[in-house]
């Protein structure tokens, strides 16, 4: 059976409304939730960026759902602080929280004023952070000198069982590299052959644990309205890595996506007014080897989507093997 979750987008929706949305999603039948961890939105049209970690405490306390977050330790967050945040949520909500670690985007990380490292250096920094976080969650005192520096860090409050540390990966190359340390993998929907390569790379390299998929979609009463929403709110999704990792402002993403065509937007977002079509398209991706799928409706109004998904998508996708 597939876990069907909702993705809460801090870039688009104020935290209070986002909290009400996940409460509604639980009532509608969603199995789980996850959220983004941004300092800035992708575009001015999105216009929000609440702090994920304080919101997660409220969301976990307000629902019985398991939650996850995709976060980037190493620059904006020192890994010891990330470990402390993970441990605190894990202690308060045993078995209900996971964190996926990624190498980050300049959009969020440039605020420290430090230089933005090349991808290979970011990958190496992520591995150091993952090792430090795992050791701290195991109760060890950590001193480390490398791409990051840690001096005699120890977590004094620990959960009974450390939350899972997943890895976030978009490419097959990254998926293969993180398999050595990750407890699972999360990736984002793309062309099916590319997704299949990501799954295969992770499993072939010995990757353990669940594999999760995040799907950006736009649902409305008509295809035209769904396309308008996607164009307004998720046009920046047409900007793909590696450029998406390196642009450092909403203005830069707006400029890079200014000439996006309808086909470009439909390639980045599933656009539809037909729940059956959405269910079939998402199921075809899940069948590539995913244990869970997190649905992100890119519109700022979530209620109609949540109600439709609870009635149509959650039951259809939950039965996909």
C-alpha cells in the first residue's frame, strides 16, 4: 500500500493558513504530510516563507499525522542545530517525524554571506553534515573539522528512537551517492524514465528504506484555470537543476522563467481538472518503485483540492503497490 501525503508549501501560504490546511487534510483522509524549508519564495507572486521548524511543532501537535521536512544543513543551519531541532521534534512526537537532508539552493543559503560552493563541494559538505547529525542523534559528543567545524557538541535531549534521516535527490548520480548513508530517499516528479533511473541508482547502490515522491500539480474546475494557477504560482518550476541550485533571488527565477511556454509549465506541473486523469498519471509514477507520494497543489487556495483529493486521489493512490 502507498502512503499518500500532502505537501505544505511555506513559499506560498502563510503558516496559519498552512496549519489549517494540514488539519483539513487529515480529516479528508490523507495519511501523512511534509513541508518545505525555505528562507525565501521562488517568486514574488508566491510571496511567503514561514519558518518550517516552529510550524512543524504546531502541525504535529494539531494532528496525528506523521510529518517530514526537506532541509539543507551546512550553511544556513549548522548541522548541530539541525540535529537539535530533529531530536526535539522526535522526543515530543515519537515515530512521527523524519527529515530529508539535501545540499541546498543558493536561493536560501546565500543569506549567510558565505560563498556558494560548487556542487561537488556541497555534496561533500552534506555527507559530513549527515554523519555529524547521525552521531549527535545517537548521543555521541562530536568534534569535527572539515568543510564544517563542530566543537564538542552533544545533544542533551534525545528521542527514544532517532528519527529517520532521508536524502533528497533529483538526479540518478546524487541518488547513488547518498545510498551509503541515507535511511530512505525523496525525489520530485519528472519524466518517467528519469525517475526510474533515480530509483534504480539508489537501490543498486544498496539504498535502504522507503522511497518517497513529491508531485507538483494544479487542480481547478477547468483546465484553463488550472493552467493559469500553475503559471502564476509555479512558473519557476520550469527552471531545472543545475541552474535552479545556483540562482539566488526571486527576481532571478522570474527572469529565468519569463519565456516559459504552456508546454514548459505542463512539463513542470501536472495540470488537470479531471481527478481520474490525475490519479492515473500519479499512479503510473508511483508504480516505478515509490512507497509514498506527497501531493503539492500549487494553488494558494487549498480547500477544494484537499476535499477532492480526499475523496478521489487518496483512495485511488493508496491501493497502488
